[in-house]
C-alpha cells in the first residue's frame, strides 16, 4: 500500500466514467481496509442511466485516532470523463511509457487518490483521525456525490477539522500552485419569444431574435468588477445561441441563448441572476439561472502555510496561492471545514492520452504524508 504507482494502476484499470459505481470503489476499499480504515459505501440518486438522477456511489472511510485527536480528511473523486477516441492505448489499461503512466484518470484524479492511500500508510493511527471523502459524481452533475457525503458525515458526527482535495492544481511542475478558494459559477438560460411568420410579411409576425441580440449585447458590455485581493475579475461568457428554424424564409417563434458567469466574492449567484433576469425582461425576454457554486476563500493562515511548507520541503518550490480555474467539490466541503486543494500537474486532464509523471506520484505521496502529519499536530483553533 506504499507504492502509489501500483495503486494508481489498479484504480485506472477499473473503468469509472461518471457516474462511477462498483469496481473502482471495490479497489479503493481493498486498499484502505488493511490500513485500518472502516469503509462505508452507499448509493444516492434514482433514475435512468445518463440522467441527472442516475445512481451515484460514494465512499466514506475513517480511521479513528485517540479520543480528542484532530480529524484530517482527504477528499476527491473516482469518476472520470469519457475517454473519447484516438488514444495510443486502451484508456482503461494503464500503460507505462518511459517516465509517464498513461490512462484515463491518471491525473484527474486517480493518481492523487493513489498518493493519498500511500501517504496514510506512513501516518500512524495514534497521530489522529484520518478520513477519505470520495465520490463518483464530480465530473457529472454533482448532485448525488459530495453533497450526499456531507449529509452522511453530519448524521454520523464525522466532521473533519481540515480537508485537502486532491484536484490537479499544479500548472508547469508539481508544487507550483495551491488553490485556497474558487470563484462561483452560474449558468443562465435566456429565452426571447415571438410569433412565427413569413419573412416577406414581417408585420404579421414578431421576430424574437432582435430582442435576444439586444439582451446579449447589453450583457456582453457589462464589466462586473475588476477583481479583488485574491480573485481575478468576474467574467460573463455567451456560450450558446440557437433559433429552432430550418427554413430561410421563416421568422422563428423563439430565440434561445446561454451564458456562463464565473464570479468572485463581490457577488453571489442570486445577485447576478437577478441582474441578468432584469436585463432580459427589459428587452422582452426571460432568464432561468442554475447556480452551481458560490465563491469561497480559505484565508491564508496556518493551514495554507502548512501545505506550502510540505510542498517546499519535497520540491524546493514555494507554491503560488491561487483561486483561479473552474469549480470543484471544494465548493461544497467548505461548508464543513477549511479546505485547500493541491494535486498533480493539470496539463493532460480530460485530454486524450492523459498521463502523469511517475516520479510526481511518489513526491505527491510524500507531500501528502507531511500535510496529514502536520494537520493532525495542529493545535485547536489553528
């Protein structure tokens, strides 16, 4: 259980396209059991395969330390995105080529989970309580994964004091970036309705597309903010424009668009949604928001300093503390305890021939061991 390369191979060899269930969780349970962890697995969600309600498997494993000891949690996901076509080898048959381990999930994030397992094998049980918060629904809708695990932990009284998520945060080399927060995310679906008609008789129709263009023009011209001390400026992007119209001589009855806003802590998902809805209504349209996460920040302090020290000790690099990038399940876990993200280099995540540098797996395992030991040694309130 101390060789992260072997552990990563075992996880990669268990196909787990989101939502993940079954074999890949069997593998992780088989790894954690011999290390003294009590493993709890449950499935959440009901519905047809491929739907947002499809069943999702989750795993919570805990090794309880002495009474009153600190509780440190590793968190992550075993589901992966579909591999796509054109791989140099079977994406679910781990293959070593030189110093690289190829396979879907090698970076995002089965490699990190393998490093976590190897790390806790080096931390004695008497050091404190360690848990694993692992979902099969991070790459999907994220409705029945970490949220359900949080409910489970609350019901069982297993709230950790600190949590580290193993997302691939490094950019150019292992250790150059640690995430101490994330921007929020909201997708907004905009519709403008009209009356279908012949283009030669516009007075008998009502074209919705100029309304939609006016809405999008005003939204695209917005400057939401110029950023904050720890967050880059919020950005609004138009991601889709459609009009269900197959004929060249027909004024359509409806125009649709979608925008995505990634926003910092000057806003909330609700405040931005209300602003967009008001603009849409002003031009005769309407908007439906779907908020997938609010911004959060784990203020720099003892936890981030501890993570940075562990990284520097093993790599010689002082990592940049950042809130850049997309969303992760840290957006849910931050409601439980302070959370920081740190993991492998992200250059090949979600790509064809995804690969991790084999030396990085061993270094990451040692970093995680240092972090776990230090987290369990922190005094109350730090």
